[in-house]
């Protein structure tokens, strides 16, 4: 089964949350109140990275290209 990994450029993120709605697997969440990037925004974190399938929907939704998705298709 394909497994994925996301890499988040936290300083590109403005905390809009569009990608959160796109992820069916609840992989991501926003940083805690008071945790902000260099622009003063809460930013995306991968709270449950083991759940990522690499579907790419979060990256497609992000208007700021803050997410890169890696996908493994290694056969078991
Ligand atoms: S690649 Fe898919 S499963 Fe992984 S965090 Fe993004 S939307 Fe969720
Ligand atoms: S869609 Fe992009 S800018 Fe918005 S919260 Fe997600 S990673 Fe951040």
C-alpha cells in the first residue's frame, strides 16, 4: 500500500486551513495558539504523519505551495 510523507514549509503557511479540510485522514493540524511562524501566522503541522497516504490533496489545495508530498509505492 502506498504511504506518504509531507514536508511543510512553515514560513510559507498562513494558517488558512484549506488543506485541513482536504485531508480525509486527519494527518495535519494547525500549531497551537501562540506558536507562530516568522510572519505571525499559526502554521500547519503533521500531527499524525503515519496516517498519510500521499494522496496529494493537501498540496493541491494550498494556495501558497507550502506543502510537498512524497509518495512511496514500494511493493510489500
Ligand atoms: S498527502 Fe493526502 S493523506 Fe497526506 S496529509 Fe496530504 S491530504 Fe492528508
Ligand atoms: S492551505 Fe497552505 S497556507 Fe493554508 S493552512 Fe494549509 S499549508 Fe498553510
